[in-house]
């Protein structure tokens, strides 16, 4: 094989194929019909050249160079089409709903722990008043006193925006901590987080009920509480899932077990963050706005709860899910 002559004859086509690859990789829609046909022709010729070089040449640099070019052209030709942004968003939302349904045992367990925290603290404070100091730390006294007053001070627009920013930064971080810490504590700290947050709600309900402001508590918490508490539950379910993978790995190593449930746990954590972000503007502008009547807040919360339950139950449902239901 006259390698020098072979390269001289074919090099211009290789350079042209390389330029077409660059064109497609940068802006696929810029390639015209003629350029596409040229690309296919040059790709086939380069693949033939690669076979020839592999069979007759002893120059590894030439073989590697052609192999890279043909591999690059193959990747350009057979890569998956770029999805529209709207399609990618829709698929991500469907994945969230499907993951919640697939891991519903952990979601229900997380919900149960949160409710146990609520009713447990309420009942214990009722039958054993001395437990109040356990459920209402000194640092929370001022906040509890504000709730017992039955009203919140007016907020202007700038204050509402500030609150929105605070909720949007703090609450997602708390959700991530509640879920991710399950991997390092076999789920124990995720359980603690769910019980603690539930117990605070139960203690607060016990404090405001005797002064006749339980309705105020519900109307002020429920509008943003629907997505926010759902976010906490999703975060807790991620922690429980990771903890269970460590406790019960089966025949796998614990590392393998974690890797297997990892995508679902990350999806649940991502869902919790999204729900916290959705709750933030509602909490900042609507829930604690004294100008909005309580009945309207409860009505919005009821509609929101029904809509979210429908979403988690039916959105993105596949035929396989329907068959197994």
C-alpha cells in the first residue's frame, strides 16, 4: 500500500467530513439537503478507508485518526434527536409522578410519621402538660405567642418579596437535608425530621385551640402547607428509601443497593425541592396576608389538595401501571 499517495488522495474528503461534523454538532438545522447527502457519502467513504487502513497500513497514528473521524461521524448520524424544551419538562414531570407512585410505600410511611408527630405531640401535651417544654423549646415561644394572638402584622410588597426569597432558600435546603441524611443514618435522621416537624405542628395546634384560633392556624398554614408539607413528605420518603436500601440490601452489597435506588431517591428529593419552591410565593404573598379572608384561603387549599392528589394518582400513568393497579 502506497500510504503517502492514499492519504494525499483521500485527505480532502476527510477534512470536509470533519467540517460537516462540526457544522451538525453546533447547529444541526443549518445543514442543507445537499450537505446531508454529501455527509452520508463521505461517511461511507471514510468507513471504507478505515477498513483499508486497518487491513494494509502499519501506521497506528493514521488508523487512530481515521477511527476517531468515523466514530465522530457515526455519533452525529445516529445520535438521538434533540428534544424540545417543553417536551423535556413534560417528561421530567411525568417521571416525578411515576416515581412517587412506584415508591408509594415510602411516601405513605413518610406521611404516617408526620401525622404521628402531629397527633402524638397534641395528645401528650393534653394528657401530660409537663411535656410542653419538650415540644415548645424556649426559642419558639415568641413564634407561638404570635400565633396565639390570632393575627399577623401587615406586610408590604417588599416585605412579601423578602419573605418569598427566605422561604425559597431555606425550605428547599431543609428538604434536601431531611432526605439526603437518610443515606448516612440508615433513615433514622429522616424519621426524626418528619416526627419533629409534625410535633411542632401538633404543639402549635394544642396552643392555639384553647384561645379559639385553631381556624386561624388552619387557614394560615393550609394554602402553602399543601405543597410545602408534601415537599417534606417527599423528602422524608427519599430518606426512608435510602435507609431501607442500607438496612435490607438483599444479595447485593450496600453500595449496589444504594446505586439501585439512587435515581428514585434523587427524583423524590428533586420533587421535594420543586414543591418547596412552589410553596414559597404562596407563603410569602397569600397565606399570611390578613387582607385575604380565611374562607378563601381554606377554599384555595382544598382545591390545591384535590388537584395535587389527582396529579400524583393519574398524571403520566402508563398502561403497565394501569394493568398492575
